[in-house]
């Protein structure tokens, strides 16, 4: 009888320690999680709004939605994946285009920094075009490059 009691107490103690350990780890994991940054929240909200607008189009006019899908799939070379708005985009590789988009996103709240970035980008693309003996159209008026 004493052996059964001892084993029972050991099992109960082990269970109590295991659950206490799990609770402590759960709290520790919560301490590591940092709150989302404001830019992440804004980007998430923009994505949500964009998806919501697309859903409205799908509900309101399924034919228009199918046409938009066809246009996106059958876009001429150099315009797929949203490259058509990048000045000199045809002279850039995919990694450079992604970096350009990221920099544009980072400067969207600072018009001065955005303008400076676009000006530098245009100069870089014009120099690259000259080196490759390629004609680029005039830069967009107002410096918008997206």
C-alpha cells in the first residue's frame, strides 16, 4: 500500500511540474512576441482594402474580374508583375525591381525622400541606358515612378 501511495504521489508531482513548466514556457513565448510595427499594420490594412475591393468586383461583375485576370496573364513582356510603372524597368533585373519597389514603399510617407529616390533612380537608369546604347523615354513629369 505504501508503494502504491508513493508511486501515486510521484506521478502527481510529475504531472504538476510538467503543467507548471508548460505554463511558464507559454508566458515566456508571449514575452518574445513584439507588437506589429506601424508600417506592417498599414500594409496589412492596404492589402485588406485591396482584397475587399477585388471581392466587390467579383460579386458585382464576374465578367470584368475574368477580363482583369486575362489582362494580367497576357500582359506584354516587361509589363508582367507590375513592372510597367518602373522607369527603366526593362534595364533592371528582378532583384533590382523588387528593391526599387521596397524603397518606394519605404519612402511613401516622406515626399522629399521619395522625390530624391526617384531622381537618383532616373539618373541611374539613364546612365545604364547610355552604357547599353538604349533609348529611354523622358522621365515621367512630377517624378512619380510607380
